[in-house]
C-alpha cells in the first residue's frame, strides 16, 4: 500500500534531492500499473461470478474431481469403503478376488467385439473363440486389448477426437461353458461411437490410472511422439479432443498411454526395431522419436516395467525375450533404435506382430489368421521361445495376471 506517510517522505526527499524525483515517479507509475491490472482482474472475477460463468467453471472442476475419484475407486476396488481405502490390509484382502476380464477386439471403422473371460479359467493354449468374416481391413489387422470388466475406456480417433465409455457398455459375448471355442461374427460387434468425417479409430486406452498419471504419451504410426500433462485432462475430456499427434501427411495416430516423469517408453516397429526412450526426452510438441524405413510402422508402444523383460512376437510364433540389461536407452531422438533380430531374418520375411513389458506370471492373447483367439502363458513362452504350431499370428497382446491387482493396490496405498 502507498500510505500518506510514504507520500510525505517522497515529497521531502524530492525537496532535498531533486535528482531523485524521476526514480520516485517511475516507482509510483509501476505501482499504479500493478494496482490497475489487479483491479481489472478483480472486476473480471466479479463479472464472472455475477454472470454464473465462474460457478459453472467450479462445477466442471468438481465434476472432473468426482470422475477421477470414481476412476481411482475402480483401480483399487469398487467395493472398498472410505475406511477400508485407508487401510492397506483390508484393501489388499478385498482385492484378492480377480475381476472378470474382457478381450476387446477392434478395427479402424470403430467396431468393437467384447469377449468375456473368466480369470479363474486362464489356461495355456485355451481357445477363447473364433471370429468369422474378413479380419483385415485395408491390410490392417484388428487390435486387441485385455482389461477388467470394471475398466473405463478412452477411444482415440485419427482426427484427435476422443470419447470415453465403460467396458460394461459393450455387450460381452460369452464363450461356451463346455470349453469349446465359440464362433463370433463381426456383425455382432458394437459401434459405441461411429467415426466421423473420414476419421478412423486409432486405439483404445484404459483410463482408470488417470488420477495417478502425470502425462498422456501419444505416438503415431511413423514413430512421432509427444506428451500432454494430465492437468489438461479436464479440458481434454470436456472438449473430447486431444490432438492427432502427427506431422506427416500420410501419418496417423497410433496409441496413447498414461505415464509418469520417471517412466520409459518402448517403441517397437513391424520390421523389428526397438527404441527405449526416457520420458524426460519427450516434449509437448510432436517430434520424431524413432527413424523408420519407408515401409515400416509401429506395432507396439508401451511403458517399460522395471525389473521385467520385453517380449517381442513375430507372425511365425517366434518369441524374442530382451532382458532389461540388454535394452539400450536412446540418448537422442530420430534414431533407428536397436535391431530385435538379424537382417537375414528380416529379409526372409520375419515381422513383429506385438510386444510388451512382461514377466513369467503374465499372459498373452494371440489372434491368428484363421480368426482363432488363443491364450498363452508367458512362463511357457519364456521357457520354449515359441508358440505351439498354429497358423500365423495377426496380433499379439500381453496382459498382467489378474492376481497382480493386490500388489497394485499395495503400491497405490
């Protein structure tokens, strides 16, 4: 505050030393400018409160916080009371019952098949179902995602548009109770949000970990990356838009995952190249991370789980296990990454259909060319290095064992 006493001191100072007058006037001018700016801010705040705009903004923030709390409850356990959430022992005990799983099979036109999977019946080589009808759409195979039946899903489209829905909103198709593979058709697939204006469904992402994450990490098929702070989540969800994350005309959105500042992103290409990238090297602008050949594109983008291995699967069922000590950390962007297999195998037609950060307790689902979806134990894959003889793979997706949820709850609490 500029008090009367202070003004009298300045007048006395100018009378005794006239040369100090410009300095005092400049100070007064700056202070008046600050007070004017603050007054305008308060006036705008009052107008917003009177018009109801500020109230609406606070209501939106409150709704977003409630949404994140609901996501966190799903992550820990939807049946936990507030008292139980404060106690690790009770939360861990309540989470020992594995939740039902759903295998989501989706294609770029936006159709999604959901197959219910009982976690108690996970068996190596179990034939979940067989899909009838053309699997390839413009030479692009369907993608798989295995999630809890209580999960919330974000659909990301190539235009940058997003939408969210619970897994339960997609009517699941139950497999036969006698253990024989059920037959399902693409015309049974749901269309929760039809693509608009030429856009395509790029990927599906679980969002229950949103309250625990710091960044959305977005990748494109041509290996470009960017990150967006999750503090922008309220705006992204309300506007249904996150951006396409591409620079090149023929490129398009490939995936989005949730991560933190200490995480490492793994990019794996169809022709067998891998890049491990520290999150600190990814910026908020779209930049090329891995330099791919003209015919190459990404098939997997995921966060590395410390202490685990990276398992890469080819279309012939050959598994390549890369332990953490053999994973090179990319020191810069725009590099080719490390080769997963030799140039000779690449020339003979070996191609990657999926990869993940995994250990021997995890599982995988493989979609074969004949439409069969088969479950595989990672322990057996690690031991043998290959899948049992089947027709070629189109897609391969790893997923954690349902029993890992208890450890996840412990880490959260």
